[in-house]
């Protein structure tokens, strides 16, 4: 009952905080961490202990899946080279830098300092997506930081397993075997994720029940994660690959009514899980500090030094790579590097990795330094979520990279005009055909013409009955919506609209189609 009460309290707390964050225009993850931290410092608050599998198995899969579905595959193709360099090279460099720094500033042994380095080596997709969701960043910059955080799991996980094996057995590990394990984790996870996506797509093409579709969508990330982990590959990679593939083909798998329902359900799930997990980060730190054993040494200064080192190292890597994502006619590359650096925060995944560190060594003795690693990891996560999260919008604004609201409005208006013209062109081809009532064509022509401020001659005189006319009009409108949907995808593929505009217009088309009712 106590666990259920804690979860309900977190849900209520998160709902109130998220509402305030939206009103005050403060990033919800940052405010949730601060509120969780404040609640944990209240005298009498019971200590919070989170089981490793709770975050790894329950929370991460749907959040990763939602982040992967939002990833623009079109923009990913343009930045895959810098993403690969960051997902492998920067993770290795970060692990080494944090390991050396932790060895110098803390009483951790060299092997445990390396464990800490691998835990904090990669950015977190949950935090990156949550913080960047409301920022009007250029597509390439947004995809760079989001894709890096989604695809650096295999590298950090291999390093983490190697580091833990050294710490637990006090032995050495063959780096050749580590390379083979990296291929197994990344390649195996990708294969399983693609297989799950293929099976799910096959099922969803043959399903028209909204409830069943919703259940399948909710189960998909868990299925990919569990299957991949059972096969000793990367569950995170499997979920990401499945999400990217299904997100790209989602419009072909379901109709408008089901897509709208899935979006609404996943919005609620993501909101609840993100809110609870970021509250947990804040609640966890005071508990870990109180339970630090004697001899652990001071933790605030090393935590700040590690966070600063991660930011400085990220700047050094981003500067030469930022030209690859520099918008056409954009600012100097250092501005791109600054935004990409500040957007790369640590979050839920480092905490889940730290919680999964074994409690004992191979001979059964307690693993020394584990509580300090948990404390330092949580402190760095809190620092990045609060400091970087609260100032990210200001950094983006000062960089000059943010898309102006007028730019987005002009792009959306131009795209709507193009879709309306595509619909009118199709209607011109139908005019005079006996299979389509002229009154239905003229009514739809006036509707599309009004969006272009083009008057049409009203002519609804028809001998067609009201029921027949209404049925013909609905069928014709669905046909035009399909034409407009294809035109919208063409605009997106030709880089004439951003992914944000494409999603907004597709949502409007889905709303209009769903409003027509069943066939």
C-alpha cells in the first residue's frame, strides 16, 4: 500500500507541477526535479528506494519509443555522420575523462571511477526530448542532439558492462571481446527492433479496432525491449529502431480516427511517466546523501567538477562537427555548438544504469564505492536538468538559431495553400463526371476555395437526394484528404516543410477526416 500511495502522490504532484510549469513557461522536467528535491528535504519524508528494474523495464521503453517516433528520419539522413562520431567517440572520451577526474577527486578506486565514467558518458533521450519539445530549433540541430541521445546506448552499455566486470572480478577484460559485444548489442538490438516493427506493422495493417490498436501500440516498446534483453542484446536500441521504423510508416498502418486516439493515449502515458520519473530524480538525491557510508568524502565539489568537465568536453567535440548541421545561411558554427552542447543533458538512463550496479563483488563482499557512484550520478543529473534545463531556452534565444514564430506561421500557411490547391486540382478533374454529384463537388470547392480566399459560384441545385448527396460529399472529401496527405508527404520529402509543420497539418487532416464519421 505504501508503494501505491507513493506512486499516487507522485502523479498528483507531477500534475500540479506540470500545470504550473506550462503557465510560467518553465521546462517541466527542471521544475519537477526541484520540487522533488524540496519534498525530499521536508523533515519526516520517508526515504525513497527505487528498484533497478522499475526504471529500466517499466519506465524507459514507452518513453524511448515515443522519442524515437518523433525523430525525423529525413533529417537523420543528413546528420548521420556527426551522430555516429558523437555516439561512439564522444561517449568513449566522456567515460575516460570522468573516470580520470573521479579517480583524482574522490576515494573511488580506479575501476569504480571508470564505472562512474561509463554511467555518465552518454546523454539521455528522455531528458533531451522533454526539454527540447517546445524549442523552435532548426530540424538538423534538433535531430542531432535527439538522435545522438537515442543511438549512443550501445556504446555506453558496452563500456558499462566492461567497467562493472573489472570492478566486480578485479580482473581484466579483453577489449577485442568488448568490440564483439558492441557489435552484438548494437547489431542484435537493431535486428530485433526491425523484426518487431515488421511484425507489428503486419498486424496493424489487418486491424481496425481502435482498442486493439491502442493495446498493440502500448505493448510494442515492451515487447522489443524484453525480447532484446532476453537475447542479451541492447533493449534500448531495439526500442529505438522499432519506434523510428513504425513512426515513419504510421500513416500507412492506421486510419485518422485510430491515429488521433493513439496520439491522445500516448500523450497521457508520456506525461505521467516523464512527470513521475523526473520527480523521482529529485526525491532520490537527499536519500542517497543521507545513506552515504563514512569515508565517502565530500560529494558536491566532485559532482560539480564532473558536470563542468562533461560540458567542456562536449563543446570541444561539437565545434568541429557543428558545420555539418549549420543551417543554410545560418549563424557561425560556434552558436550551433553552444546550443547542441547545452541541449545534451543527463537524465533517467544514467540513473537506471547506476541502480543496476551489483551490490557485491565476485567473492561476496560488498562492492565498495557503489553508494558514492549513485550519489554522484544523481547529483550530476540534477545539475544538468536544473541548470541546463532552466537556461536552455535563453541559450537558444541568444544563439539566433531559433525559428521565429513568423517563419513557422508563413511555412504553415504556404503549405496549407498548397494542399488546398492540390484538392482543387483534383476536383477540376472530377467536374462533369456522372459518378460524382456536381453539388458535392461545388460544396467542397467552396470549402477549399475559402482557405485560399477564392470565391466560387454557389450552385447547389441538384436533383440528388439529401442522403445520397451527403454520402457522396463525405466520400469525395475523404478522397481529397488522401490527395492532400500525399501532397503533404511530398512537400516534406522535398524539404519544403519542417517535421513540426508536417505533423501539425497531418493532425488537422486527421481531425477533419475523423469528423466525417464512419463510412
